[in-house]
C-alpha cells in the first residue's frame, strides 16, 4: 500500500511538472498572439509632451502605461481621455495626447486658454501658464472646426507638444486605444490622469 501511495505521488508530481510548461506556452501564446494585438498593449512614454500628467523626459523614470485597445470599439472618445494614436506626421512611433475637441466643435486658443464653441475649457491637469511668447501656437490658434469622425488632440505640456495644433485633427480610425493604467514606476502606479 505504501508503494502504491508513492507511485501515485510520483505520477501527480510528474503530471504537475509537465503541466507547468504547457500552461506557460499556452499563456504566452494567448498574451502575445491575442491579448497584445487585440485587447491591451504596454506603452512607454518617451517624451515630456504630457507633463505633468505623464512623465517621459530624458534622465527621469519614464511612465509605462497599459493601453486599452478595445476602448473605442463600442464608444467614442470623450473630452479629457488620454489616447494613443498613429503619428499623423508619418512617424513610426504612436503619439499619446489628451482629447480636447470632439467632432463638429469649434476650437480656438486665446491667451493660452482653449475655448470650445466660445466657452473656456476647464483644464485642471495643466500645471503652468500655457501661453509662452516665442513658442508657436501656445498663445493663439484657430478657430478650427473639428471634422466628422475626427478628434483634436493636445499635450498637457503645451509648450513642448507637437499635436493637433500642428498636424490637424486625428481620424478616429487612427486611434489605437485609451490609456488605462500606469504600471511603472511603482510609486506612480494607477490611473494615468
């Protein structure tokens, strides 16, 4: 009887040892074959255009985000969403900015303040004065009307952001997804803002 118990335990251990690599291979295939291309993907913030909300400067601990690639399959982007989209200038790396203008809205920048359909936009995420004489399109811009199925994107660091002020509104089809969560650095983990 003791011999049978040992044999059963050996079979159970062998089964567990063989299951682990199979589970790892299947998990890897699901994550990189389905989850990453379809559902979610990591993104490394490589510039300071979204400071102070997202950190991405030379020599600092750049933020890393998880992008929800399904966010806009059933819903439209909303003002204030932080989104990842194809670089409208033809660059290989996608850009991350905040949705400021929605389809059909008229946007204008006066004295560094954004007006949507003539009403000043409340932007609590901005840290400092955005009107900097000598920096293009930071004090005044527009008015422009956002076309149907397009969104006007701006970085939170208006003096260091190349955004829709320079390349125009972004087609919805070029939006990759919404910033879901910041997972790095650990002391800043959580909702991206």
